């Protein structure tokens, strides 16, 4: 079913990965590591919270204690700085053509994922661990879908390379 001239799907995908542009390869590395990092960080936080005594009660008391204050959310000047740095770093990784794009793309995606996972803390939200959880999951899902789309492209491209 998945075989292409006796090859398996993994080999076909790897063939496609090697043959696509370096921008696509680096984008895959950044997106996959970004999604994986947020998923792992959220899973660790979930397990840690559930191992504490009375996790639901603790969460409710934390929400009451950290009721939004009069000033609301404050965006510090380093938040736009991080966005600019990520845009520049992502562009630098994606435009590489020397074969090192995956080596630089994976740690860039991990760093971006760790930072994005704590976006509520960066924005000075009083209760960052509970209010940002849904946003982090949305970010990880979007990045994971992007990585999956690129992986499908690698497979299709590998099949085209094999048949030509």
C-alpha cells in the first residue's frame, strides 16, 4: 500500500526530504521541534500539577488569589524584541542553503517553543500557568499541522523522484 517500487514510506519520505528546498527542510525542523517542545512542556506541567496534593483546589485558590488587577495586561518592551529576534532568526534559518538548516532549525524551534509556552508570563499575566495553557496548545497544534503538511509533501515529492 505504501510501497513505492519496493521501498517503504520512510525511505520515500527521506528521499523527498533530501530533494526539496532547504527552506522546506528547515521549516519542517523548526515547526516539528516547536510543536514537540510545547507538547512536552505542557505534559510535564500537567503531570507535576496532578501529583501535588489537591490540584483542583490549588488551581481554584490560585485563580481567586490572582484575580486580574486594575492595570490589566502589560506588554513589556522585551516582548516585541523577542518577536523581532524570532522573525530574524527564523528567516536566517529558513534561507540557509549550505545543508546546515536542520542543525540550526531544531534548536531554534525548541527555543521558540519554550519561549512561546511562557508567553503569558512574558506579558505579565498574574496566573500564567492556567490562562496560557489553551493558547500554548493552539500554537503547538498549528505548528504540528504545518510540520505534518511538510512531511506529506516530502512523501509526495519522494514518490515523484522515485517514479522519474
